[in-house]
C-alpha cells in the first residue's frame, strides 16, 4: 500500500503540478505551493491523497486521473494522446 501511496505523490508532483502551473509560475517546483498557485484545484487535489487501504488507493488513483485530465485540458499544452491506451487503462481501474 505504501508504494501505491508514494506513486500517487509522484503523479501529483511529476504530472499534475507541472501542468497546473503552466502560465501561473515561472518556476515549477512540484507540488510546492500548488495550493496558492492553483487554489481552485485544492478540493480535487485533496481527493488524490490516499490512506493505507486498497479501496482508498484505488479511489485516489481514479481522482488523480480526473485531475490530470482537467489540468491537461486547461494547460493548452499539445500532448500526443494515446486515447485507446488511456481508455483501456481507465476501464481496467473499473
């Protein structure tokens, strides 16, 4: 479980925070001060934090997917989308 919790933190720091910070800060720093850079995301981001339980880790992972999709769309960054792979992975989560 702790590895899953750690992976959720990595997703926030390496994927969600940089996209959320685009156009808001010139110095991306992972999740540091993310609550002041993107305060509107705080409620959704809080849902990406899990306790040490299988069901809660799965819930937090699904919340991470939704937050990532939100910040990806808002960022305006052109990313190569692997839509079929993304949908397959999300479907696997249930």
